[in-house]
């Protein structure tokens, strides 16, 4: 049964917490959504960042000033 994808950790945690309240369809949607989020996060991790992707200044909430 290696064809069955592993359930994402986010879905596993939600099923453990809310599983008794979810029907079969809701569980399937939860797993599918968690997998899509995991795939999207992996896609973002593959983007190469350069210094141009970083802001020139950083706002400080404590000072209310740009640094």
C-alpha cells in the first residue's frame, strides 16, 4: 500500500482533536486541504531569495520608527 500518500501532520493533529465530530467526507476534505497547504509551503521553500527580496527598512513596533 505504498500508493497511499501519508497523511500530513496538520491533518493528523486535527483528526486527533476533532475526529469524533467529523464525518468521512469532512475528514477527506481536511486531509486534502492539509496536503495542498503542505505542497504550497514546499513550493515557497524552493524559491531562491536575494537581497532584493528583503525590505530596506524594518519597522519597530516598540519605537514606532523605521530602522
